[in-house]
């Protein structure tokens, strides 16, 4: 029997089969999670469909319930964060910040309204535009930010009057299952159902006839499969997919004053962040200074078990991801790149650890530059002109986010305006807000999350024409 139950129709549901969830810091089993059966899935979808009708009718109830969700996360933050560190690997301080951020997302949507728009009101007719819920939303979340990214989906979906069936990653299902049980105390039965299972559960969800929308965060390859599956029943889609964010540093910045910010914008969550800096373009004239400054920070960073108070960088979440980062670094070296940081293997037992790595002299064709590494390895690339840097930054199939760093804010913004990405930051990076739209261009996704635009994406328009 698993250590954490499914939540279906507001009740804890156990299953005959379970799957192991490893602690990334040790590489060994931490707990077991339930494996949702097709019958469990049908029950979850059925309860969501039945609950959604009444839920959609009471706007005041929805606002109050989301406020209670925010309060529940805050009240249980230490318990949730400790479990998050155990299954995801991130330091406890980061886990606590993730819980707090998720609570902020619920609080934001609790206060957000969608007023009726009147587009005509005269002697002939009154025409109103209303936002109606879609019905049941299936939400599928990844392993890097399981709590925060579920809030990006659950909060606006519920606020709009939908019900939700949530499936977290099989690498990090425990915190979502725990939150499902906690929220069952403040949400009507069936409004939020939380199920877990291996990767094979995902296609069963996307092909299921009940959901009217799939909201998925994950890899571009899997996102394309989700889109193909959803197309058979014309489900609405929000796909937040991969990123290969470029940061361009201008020549009016002192490397010593900016290196710390650049480093943590790249190595946030140990690089396992879709909007972390993954390619850093700096002026050739200061190239050596940037490489040396970043390498010094990397070598001083404390790598260890996320539960240890001194830890700054935890392990990678899973062994396949650790192996991929190591492979990309090794391939870059074979292509002529140099490791500027300490390359002595980490002695951390059987955990999924990889030393934070700064790469210099990396060719643009190296996979660590051309692909999303999603881990603690950063290629630093020299440029000779701003126009060249922009062309190279945009020469990717991804377009999630990017940034420009400079003392001349107006100039930096003009350059940021030329980046082909959904979010362009100036003098910061990886700074999402519940109020700001979050969207990708090219292969980085479809649709939008966050802000009133994200709320609208969980609705369908209805025109009401009142003839006079």
C-alpha cells in the first residue's frame, strides 16, 4: 500500500499497486505513491464532472475557497516543504519559497474577477459577453516545481468555475497527493481530484473523453504528443514547454558586480527551471573576467542534501536527468569546450549530484548550447557585436524567455524588444509574477498562463443578445 492516497470525490482512495519515489539526495526509496487504475481515473473524471456544475454557479464560494487554499498552504508550509525537499531534492529554503509562491498564486486568483463586457446597449439591443467555464480541466505537472506549477493551473481553473483532475510527475507525486488531502478539507468534494501513476497514465488522461481542456507543463516532445492526443476530441490546450533562455550582457556592466545575479539566475533550482539562464552571451573584451567570476561562485557553492541547512544546491531530481547533464558536458568538452570550474567528481554517495559547471569556449553547435540542458551547467559565449549576439540568441527553436543586462536601461530594453521570446527581462531573469502573462513562442508552447489572460484561457466566451 502507498504512503499517500489519491483524492477522488473528496475522499482518500488507496490502490492495490504502488510505485517507489526516491529521495534524490540518496538515490534510494523514500516513500511509495499509489498507481491510479483506469477505473480510478474514470471515477476521478466522473466526480469532477458532477461537482463542476454546482461549483460554477457560486462565484462567492469560489473566491472564498481559493482564499482558504492559500491559507491552508501557508499553515502547512513546513510540512509540505519538508516533503518537497525529500522527493524533489531542492534545499528546504527554496522549498519553503515555492510553497509561499503557490499560496500567493491562489490568493491572487481569489481576488481576480471577470466582469461582463457590454459591447452594445441601445434602443435596438443589449449585447453582453460572458466568460463561461469549460468544464473539467486535466492538469499535468512536471517534477521541477510540482507545487508552484500546479497552482498556476488549479487556481485559475477553479476560479473560472471549472473542476480539476491533477496528475503530478511520477518523480514528485507526494506533495501533490498531500495537498489534495489538505484541500479536500476546504473544497467541495470532486472539485479537485489528485491522482498519480507512471508516465503511461498521461496518455489515458489526454485521451479521456471527459476533460474539455488539458493544461500541461513539460518537455516539447511530450507536449506535441499531448497536442496530438487532445486533437481527437478538440480539447483546449495550454502547453508550457521547454526553454533555452539566452541572457545578453552589455559592455557597460562591471562583471564583478553582476556575476552573482547571473549565476543564480542560471542555477536557480540547480538549473532545473524552464526560465533559468541557459546560454550567457558576454562581450569578448570582458570574456575572461565573466568566466573567472562565475567559476569562482560555482566552486564556492555548497552542494549537498537539501535538508542540510548550509546546502545551496541540491541534487538533480532523478538519475536520467543527472546522466543527461553529464553527457552534455562531456560532449561539449569533446567539441573543444573547457570546464572552468573544479571538475573533481563529487563524493555524495548514491545521490543524483552534479557539480555546478561553467563551460568556456563552447561552440554554438554543441548540444549544451543548442538544447535545453535543464541542470547545473552554463555555457558562457563571447560576442563581438550586439547584432551578432541577438541573432545567436534567437537562433533556437525555443522562445520561452530571455534577458538583457546593462547600465543603460533604455538601450537594454531596445535590445530586449528584439528577443524572440514570451518574456524579456531587463537586469533580472527567472522572475515570474501571478499578474504577468507567461507564454512561449516557437516550440516553447501554446497558450498563456498567469494574470487575467491565464484566467481567460480557462473560459469560453458566450455572447448574450437581448433584443428590445
